[in-house]
């Protein structure tokens, strides 16, 4: 038998995407400060570009893939796949734009900022919050 009191006070763990993007911005800013202190403002700009190449596709994915369309699971799955494909395409396009039109003066800081911002997705379980189910 199901205990109704336990069901009504159950907790759901939800990922707060705002906190995830804030964490990505913070680590990008830290890498920019490190790059600026070690190699100057051009290296800091390279780190900023690496962070942007990582963060923008993630924002697109959340905007496109997690929008609500009701209870139509087929449409929700389609949105998810379209968002994943769009995120991949946007990532490739941003890499091409940055590396061709504005080549980073310090590629090491560019790629470090990109990789560390991507690692925030792995740390996402610490960014979840618990909330009561309605």
C-alpha cells in the first residue's frame, strides 16, 4: 500500500540551469584572470572566446530542447534531438568563426577555458536543488 503522506512530501531533484551557466561564467572569468595575469590581455581575450564557445551552445540547447509542448512525448523527444543537433552545429560554427576570423593569440588558454566550462556539466550533480512535488 502506498503511503500518501510520503508521496506528497516527496522531493524531486532538478537541475537549475541558471546555476550551471553561472558556474560556467565564473570558471571562465577565473581562467581569464589567470590568463591576463600570466600572459596579458590577449590571452584573457582568448580565454573569454573559449568560454563563449562553450556556453552559447548550452544556452541554445536549454532554450530549444527543454521548452514545454505539453504531454506529447513524441514532440518532446523530437525537440530534444533537434536541440542536440543544433548545439553540435552551433559549437562547430563557433569554433570555425573564432579560429578563422579572430584567431586566439593564445590557443592554450582558449582550449583550457573551453574544456573547463564543459567540465561544469560533469559537476552539475552538485548544482541540483531539491524541491517538493506539488
